[in-house]
C-alpha cells in the first residue's frame, strides 16, 4: 500500500458557545470570511461544516487529509487576523488557547447511501 492509503482521514470537532450579543447573521458572515480567507488555503483541508447544536451551541466539523495538516492549520490560525475575528464571537474558557476543547478523530470507515 502507498503512504496515502495508510493515512486516516481526520475529523476535527470544534464545539463552541456563541458569545452574548452575537447573532446568527454575524456568525455566518464571520464563518464565510474564515472559510475563504483562511481555511481554504490550508494544506490538507477537505471540507468544513458549521452546525447548530442548540440555541447558542455550535460546532465546526472539519475534515483533513492528516492529523499533521490539521495541527499545522491550528498553528497557522494563531497568527491569522480572520481567525482572531471568528474566535472573538465565541465564549472561550482559555483565551490563551483558542484550540482548547478541539478534538481530532481518525475515520475508520465511511458509509454512503
């Protein structure tokens, strides 16, 4: 098998709470800017879904080609003004670490209808 076949697709789970006073329209505008100005430019990026869990509870679900690329994107985010603006819309338990609470999982099987 080639190295690419041995790699696991990575799913990044990044739940967050919208800060007081931030409405859905502001979140969606910031999310679109984040996507075009930052996420689309990251190596290994496949897909991103912004999902509403309930009321002010949201999550970004991001698919990456590898854990290394997901981790590099997180390091790149630390120096990105558009990421900073997006993170400012969220309640953050640790303002020094916007990736707190983010988890990565390896996809073992994918099923389609």
